[in-house]
C-alpha cells in the first residue's frame, strides 16, 4: 500500500549515448508520488528481477570484535562481492552492486524493460513526469521470468565502468542494454493471455494502487464504479458494475497502452466515455499544434513562447490527417482584473488558452463567412460554409474541428485529473466528492477554481469597481456550454447553424472518464433541443507522450494566432488589451463591427448604430432559449447557478 505524503524528488542527469550506439549512463528524473510503490531493499529487488540467485561466503577478516564479511553473487556472468560488518549487510551490498551494474531505477518493477529491450535515443529523460516517459515502453515485451539472455551482445568493459569501481567483475561483461529489435512486435505468451489483467499487470508493475474515482447509482438501482490506477506516469481508468470489474478494465487499458497486450478473454469496456479511434490521430493533432507554435515563436526562443497552457484548433476533412490544418493557436492562464472591466466591449475578460482559442475560432468563422459572401468564385469556393435553401449557412460536409489543450481544462475536469488525485487523497477526497460536477469559477488574481457560491446569478458593475472579485466561469464549464450551444456565439447564430467540436485532445493531466462526465453527462436531462442544436458527444483522447507543464510562475500575457494572419497577437491578460494598449481583434467590439457589416449585406434594414450590443445578441432568439434551457439543466441537477458578468459591459453602441 502506497504512502500518502509530501512528494520527494531525486534528480539525476539526463541520458547520454556513447559513440558506439550503446548507452554509457542511464540516469533519469524520478518523482515519487503517492501512487509509487513502497521502496524495496536491494535483495528483494534483485530477487524479483533474477530469482534463484546463490550468495556465497567468500571470506571473514578483521578482529573478532569487528569482523568484516565478504559475500559474492553471480548475475549474468558477472560476480559481485560485497563487504560488511555482518553477513546480511555484506549480502545486501553485493545485491546493490549487482543492481547498479545494469539498472538505475528506484524499484524492481521499473527495471524489467531494461532487461532485453533497447532504448529510443530520442527519449527525453529530463521530463518531470512521475515514473518514466511513455516512449520507453513502446516496444516492451514482458517475459514470464525468462532467464534467456541470448539476445545480448558483448560490449567493451567501459560500459560497466561504474560497476568496476564498486565491485570486482571476475567474468566477461555483457551488454545489458543490447538491441531488442529482434523481439519487436511479439505477441504475449499463451500463459499471459489466460491471466486476469490485474494479476498480469501486477507481475509487470508490482505494488500498484487502485483508487475508486466514482460510484454512481443508475436507473433501477444499478451501481456503476470507476476505478483508476497510475502506471509509469500515466493514469488508466475502467468502469464496471463492480469494483472488481472496473479494476480489470483499468488494468487492461494499462496493459494495452504500455505493453501492447490485449487479453482475449477480457471484455471490452462498457464505459460511456467516447474515445478517438486512434491515439495516432490524437498524436498528430498534438504535433501539428506544437510545431505551429514552435514556428510562430522562432523555435521557442521568443519571449512570448513561455506558457503554462497551450491550445489550438485543427480542421480536418473527415479524419484524414493528411488534409489537417491548424486554424487557431493560443496560450494563457489569466483573467482580467475587475478594475479593468470595460463598458465599451474593448477588453477580453478571459485569457485562458481554451477560451482564447474559441474566440480566435469565432474570428475564423467570420472570415470564412465573409469569403462565402465574396463576389469572387475562388473565394466562396474556399469557404467552409455552404448556403442552405431555407436560408442561412452551415458547414460543408465532413468539415471537423478538433481542440487540443496541453493540460486538462480548469474546473471540475482538472479537479479530478491524475495530478489532483495523487496529491492528497485522504484529506481532499470527501471534498472532491461533495462538489463533484459542480459549476466552478476562476480565481481573479490567481490560478485554480472554486465552486460557485454566490446567490445572485448576475454580478453588479458597482460591486466589481468597489473591489468585489470579478467572477468568471471555469474552462470546463464553458466547454460544456459549447457542447450544447456551439462555439459560434449568439451573434453568428443569426447567420449560421451551431458549430461543434468533434474531439478534444488533452496533453497532460488527462482523465477521459471525468472529462466525459463533466462535458456531457452532467446535463443528460437537458430535454429536447430545437432543430440544429444538440447535446454534442465529444470524442476524447490523451496523447502517447503527455505534455509536461512548464514550471515557474504563469506569464501575465496571452498569445493568439489565426490562420491567414502572419504574426500572433499578444494580450496583457490582466488588463484584457494588447501589450501596446490597443483593443484585441478578439474583443466584443471588434466582433460586433464585423457582425454589423455582415448583417448589412444580408439584411440592410436595421440601423445598427442605434442598437446596443446586448440587444443585437437577443436577435438570435433560438440561441438565447437554448442557453436558458442549459442553465436550468445545471440548476435542476443541483450543480449550481451560472454566474453572469455585470450587464453594463454589453450595453454599448456600435462605433466604427
């Protein structure tokens, strides 16, 4: 059973590769978290890796009152001799030297992959993930306590120079990091396939701890459990009618992801959570977004490359990644301070990366609609919109949008991410359960969220200016809102049908079960929605190599980029304006101006200079009705009241 406590970190230098292609040193960062196994002594670790070893008494020297014992053990053709004041300590020392000759890991379960498997030279050992980077396990083939080391190749004695310094090597050295490409893509043995996934996973990674994340009662009093287990820095979950079945699903997910083992006798998960059909697709989306950000920030050398959260939206035709295109990018984790709230719509209130990505996407939709209304044929052919016979516009067939976020969105999804689960299970679990699924708001001058607690659904302008905190709903809740209303917002809803995300890919702290629950299942009883609106069922996925959140204080700026624009825009997140002091292209006033021009082209009967922004939004009556239906669904589910900004901020006239 793992111990919950303050994590301790042991840092080592990164991996180095010798000129002959073999690894001279194996050193990595190890972060001990509550999911890690209880440390085992060297004797136990060596026995788990190499059972049946024989320890021999070599000599006893020194005076009677202070004897020195020497004990030797032979491992893989090498003899290691340890000395100590007792036979037990000498034996322990010999085991330590034997372990150091071929493995540098905190416990035995993490050394298995080093026995008969090569490493990827591109592996990043400077990552601050718990356990190991996922790339280490891509080609790992578990063995049933095999003693066959026939795949190893002889190497120079220099490879084991550390072992030479610590003990006498009396036989020829072996290359314990030899090539294992001969074993690539092997299937698990018949014996393994017959084992229970929990048992098999425990053999490969002993001492794992399973945590019950949720226990719900569905219709007809049928219980459903969600269990999670953390393996090699990644969290896997499973659901079932009992904790035992849920554990099996979680173990099976880990076996398949880390070791490419699928047990035929194990039933597939019946979880409601939808996943992308291929993790490779999600990885491609992640790579496209990060590569584009790298390009925009001069290979991450720009001062604005620093970020805590990165988000981007990728457009595809179907799921063909060959035609994928990054259309927006953003970074940021801050909200505007209440003192800078603006009644002319010239500031951006929320500069969290996900929210900026959505506002940048709205900018993209305006541009695409303007293209469609162009008189040039080549322009409207390039637009993603098509005109409907009954009036209005909708996306062309097979146009899909995918949101990538480098870390779980703030709010309830983050509250139940692997990071929070491992911090302090004993003291916070009951608090998490009490507010599970609850609407949450961002902290104005800091990071994190709290459950909605104000009785009034609308904040007051005077209250905010007099020092009350400006309340902003969490990213989790806003994404759940997009899942019903669409991303286009109220103004564009006058012209186009709701536009939904097809998938969300999360780089780190990804917990797809909780993400699915908070995005979709919190408001299952929302009721029937008007035509063209739906309760969107997102596809969810993590990535193979989880993105690591950059350490340090969050920057006070946010960056956004939109396809068709050369340079990114930088916003002072606490003030809501560009760093030069001008209004952002993503502010309400800018969108209102663009909407008015479109409205003039399509209708031309309304004098918009006399219409308030808040009144123009009410033109989309169906959108407003669905929004109220959504808010009532949250209240009906006991999840709290959606808090709105002071209405004065939307009561401005159009000025060009």
